[in-house]
């Protein structure tokens, strides 16, 4: 026998759900719930669904397909997002907004062991998810500024390590890379790696706010003022890697662990080895993902090669992770204009 439902608007339900979660779970989890459910609420609004009573299994399946395609999500990321939705729908059942058992109709993908391993390339969807979380909840923090620069520029972590405050030009909206081996910040390709990197207006705004509000004003042992600092001086490469591993864990910017690990059993939690999380990525994975993202957006290979300081042959062999289907469709787009 179907129970009688009480009308409830999606947005109102989300606010009620989050209010109840406060005090039951961590603030970070509440923030993650808020972020993840926003996609669902917006999708319902775009599809004219203003009463949760109208939800059924078919509607939830349509959202699942839309979220996978729109967010360019792999199975691990999609599973994490859908688990959050299941918790919300289960709560909706408790307040008579949807039929009992509806949350069980949200099918969770089952990633293979290969898919659960850390990906060599940060996917665009995952990058945008991480950045959106940082933009909302950790704006202009060290981690936020670092991730914006890494994703937007595709720089090697060693190049970011060598950036000084004066290498950032907010007026011209660019970074200048310099080979300075005598003071401990050499570029991989030495003087040939020296170049200017154009920045977007938004990345400049983040850097401006990082510098004004959160950067520690400090001079290193060579009398230089680093762009990224800690209380000890220039932010070390190992610390940068550790912070990247940390913020790219799904349990950091999302809701829970996609690998179904309990916090006390998680090796990353026990030993502090953030890289042990199968879903976290390294700075070089961000570089590889950024290069692929630029190429997918039809930025010419020569432009990407110059910007990222990578030979085109090396780019094709080691960095270009576009599928053959994507490449052929991009070529078709050029040929259609001839």
C-alpha cells in the first residue's frame, strides 16, 4: 500500500535536510552535501519538477545519466555523488516526501579495481568538482590558489615552487618563469623553460586575494620573496605534493570514501600518506589533465606545447589523453569549415 505523501519543494527539502545533518556529521560533510545536492536541485528545476512527490525511479535514473555526462564523471566520482543523493532521498522518505524504498532505486556503479586505482590523469569533471569546492569553502587559501595555478597553467610543480612574488604581474595578468639554479629554483628545461604564462582574470583575482589576505610575508634564505609560502619560508615541493594529494581525495571535497573504507581503517588517515588513497592524484596528474583539457577545448597543439613547455612529440606520446573518438570529431569540426 502506497503511503500518502506531503508536498515538499526540492529546495526546501535540501535546507531541512542540511539543518538536520548539522551536529550529526562534520561541517565538511554538510558542506559536501550542500555542494552535491545543488546539482540535483538545479536539474529538477530545469526539468520543471517542483514537488518531490513526483519523483520516481525513472526520474532518478535520468538524473544519473545526466550527471554522468554533464560532469564528465568516472565511475568512482559518480558513485560518490550518487551515495550522497541516496542519503538525501532516504531522508525524504522519513518525512513523507517520496515513496518508501525510493532511495534503493538509485543504482551505484561498481568500479573495477583498475578504475579504483589512482588515475594517471586528472579528469576535467573531477578538477572542476575540486575547484568548485575550494572556491566555495576555502577561497584564496593556499590550497585553492595552488590548485587554480596548477590546473590553469599546467605547470610542473618544480616551476611553481620557483615562483617569486615579483614573477606575478597582476596588471598584465601573467606569470614569468625564470631559471635560477644559483638560488635553488632551476627549471627542468633550464633557460629554454623560461617564458611568460598568461592567466585568466579569475585566477588573478584568486592570487590577489591569496597575497593580500593569506600569504605569509616572508623572505627565503636567498633574500627572495616566494609566491607560495609557509611559516618556514618557500613552500617546499614535498608539502605542495602532500597538499595536492590531500585536496584531491574524494572524502575531502566530497561525501565519504568511494572505496567504502571506514576512517579508522583508512591507511591514508592512519599514517598520513595521502597518496595512499586510490583516488587522489599527484601534481603531475594535474599537469597531464590540464594539457588534455586544453587540447580537448581545441587549443592548437603548438600553443599548448609552448605554454606547457613540452615538445610536441612528447606531448602526443605522454600527455595527450584524448580518446581517438574525441580527436576524430575535433578534426571533423575543422574539415566542416573548409
